């Protein structure tokens, strides 16, 4: 596991040479392909070294982090054109990738916490340093204080477990089972805020709307998954009390998901709409994890991976429109099919994946989660039907509003997509729809 860390560290040096933007991106891509050929045992932690290890959940999420990181560089060509602190931007992305890699591969609970919180700082720098509007400072503060406020109890919970077990290795947690309400709340609160659960989701749309495209991609694809990953790990220790208390979070997240999906229809900013749809998808993931059954765990993992690719691709699309029109408003981005017919196809493909149409991974994830939630209680069926229906609704709303209709007469010059953008969208869509063919890897890890 250390060799990839070393490669990332030495990649930082490359960022300060002149005209190395695409070279760094190519090296990141190489590293991703090398990691793909990594041997991972389905059942146990493997490749153990220096408090780091890898099992199936870690493997999928690290691969997703690396994949999205090089796509972030690919999406940020406008920074290269404007020469806006490009070197520092690349260093920031590589440090963020390192922290995420360490978060997902840490076997030590305290180290996991350290990197979990550390990944916040480069994200904050992305939003505050390269964001578009002056409100980005407020968005950064929202992001920082929401997550830090909930994270201190998690630290205390980890120290309590250490004082009781004399060990903080994640693998050994399975031998313990706690039934303390304060420990339960303190251990899962930080992850619920990170997911984000309804009621503590307000930082997410703000951060997304103010972030640059690279910030939006990493927030949607990886940052939200940190919460799900943490929940999957700590739920092992909290099984007994989870059986009694988990219904609270299932109810809040399902009703919240339904409410947020209605709120998507009120949005006039493309990025805002996609951000709210992320909250909606993550609410089902929280529900699935909290049922604590087989289908719920594999479904949440699948939906996390698929949502990372799908949501990130949709942010890329909204940014492509923003670079042409200098606006993300749905009122101005109308009739795009007249200007960029090929881009319409990508809008259609990614939005159809977003509403869980076959053959996307989203469909498999949602089937598993619906299975787990209805098996847990048939009453959840009502909210699940609503969430699934409205998820198709706002996806169609976004598609028809941006692609159809009479285009804005103020658009006098325009150019269609360039090959870099098509490649970027292809690299989002292809794994999302091809990984379905090897679904057993994602299904058998538990």
C-alpha cells in the first residue's frame, strides 16, 4: 500500500516544473491503472503494511478517488488557460488524493479519523481559492463548522473504545459489541453529517454551488462517500444498540429524501439541482446501512460507487455549459440541443443513469437497497416509491429544461464540445455501465 503513497508524494515535485499540467494528469492516470491491477482478496484485509490495508470496500473507494482525481485535472483546463495558480492547484489535488487514499486504507481507527478530517482542508482550499462567487467564504465556513462540530464526539468515542479494548484496529472491532447510547450517537453523528443526512445537509448545496468544477466533482464523488464508508466500518461495533435505535435515522433519511426530491423541482441553478439530488440518493444509502442486513450493506456500497461516477459526470456537464454561457441558470441554458447536439446525448446518458435506468450500477444499488428496506419494514415502501418516482421526475425536468425549448437569443457565438470533454464524460459513463458485468465483486465482499 505504501508504494502508491510514495508515488503520490513524488508527483508533488513534478507540479512545480513548467508546462507539466497534462504530464501530472497522465501520471495520475497511470497510477489509477496500476492500482486497478492490484490483487484484492474478496473476504479479508490484504496487502497489509504500516497500519494500512485493503479489503473490497476500501479497494473500490480508493479506485474511485484516483479515477475522479485525474478527471478533476482534466475538467479544469480553464485554470490552465487563465494561468490561475495552476501549480498550487495540482499540489492541492494530489494532497487531497493522498489523504483520501490514507483514509480508505487506514486500519487504525484514530488514523482513519485523522485523515478523514484532514481531507477537509484541501477541499476547503479548493472552494475558497478557486470558487466563483464571493459567497464561497461563507460556503467554506459552513463546510468546515458543520463537519468539525460533529467530529469531536467521534474522536472522544474512538478514545473510549481504545481505553476499553486497548486496540484501535478496525479488523478487531468485530469482537466487541457496545450498548451505550452516548457512544452510539457520538460514533455515527460525524458520518451522518458527512453523508449528509437531512437536517444536517445545508452545507452541501452551498459548498457545491460555490466550488469550482474540481471541488464539486470531489465533493460529490468522494466526500459524501467518506460518511458511508465510516458507517459501514463502525456499525460492526454498534450492532446491539443499532437494532434498537437505527429506525430513527431510517425514518429521518427517507422522509428527508422525499422532501429533498420535491425541492429539486424548485431549483433554477443546475449545480444546485444536482447537489440536492445527491442528498436524495445518499438518504437511501443511509437507510440501507441502518437496516444492518446483507442487502443493505452491498446496496449502499454499490450506490456509493455508482453515484460517485454519475454525479461527478453531471457536474462536468453543467460546467461545460457554464464555460460556454457564463451562467448556470436553467432560464439561460435552454435549447442546448440546437448548439451542442452531441452533448445532448451525454446529458441523456448520465441523467438516465441518475434515475437508475438499466444497465447502470445505480439500478443494481437501488434494487438492493429497496430490497433491504422493504425487508426491514414494508412501510418504507411508500417513501421509496415517492423517492424513485421523483428522482426520475427531476432528472427529466433538468434534461428537458436544458436541452429543449427556445434558445436564448443573447447567445451569439458558440462552439460545440471538444474531444477532451467527450473523453472526460466517456470516462465517467463507461465504468458506470460496464461494471454491471462484474457485479459479483461488489456483491460478495460482505
